[in-house]
C-alpha cells in the first residue's frame, strides 16, 4: 500500500494527529496495541519503528555500532541518526518508560523468588 506524497492541510493534519495520539493514550492492553499497530502500520513501517527503539535502547546500554549493525541489520548511518534522535524529549521519555518497565519486571521476579512463588 502506498500513501499520497501530497501535503495535507495543516489544520486537518493536527486534528488527525490528535485523534491518533488519543488512540495511543486509550490503548489499554498489549493485545489491543498489537492489533492496532499491526493493522494500521505496514510491515516496513512497524519494522522501522521497532528498530529505532531497539537502536536507542542498545546505544543507551552501551552496545557498539558494530554489535547493533550485526544484530538489527541496520547501517551505521541509521544508528547515527537514531543517536541524534535520542536527544529529543520523545526518545528520552520512551527510554525512561522502557527502563522503568524493565526495572519493575526485574524486581517482580526477585520478589517472586523471595516469597517462593
């Protein structure tokens, strides 16, 4: 599927974007999110989105460009581009949320082992 390259009216674009952002905010479960993203985004759009997050996460964890290139099948230019994007508030917020979830999962496992469940 291909979308038009014509520029959308800015007022209409803002309305549609607000609707999309509300949709994201209203998504309650991973299953809902998965269904929405897989049905709205093309496989290549979803792949690009996922790889950007993975690149940023791994860069923050200290992985090398070569390691990221090999594992995610991306170019050095893509990694450098994401590294620049990581300076934005959106990427900073996304990475904080990912790290908070990771931390919560680690502690949840430790607590389960401690109480014997």
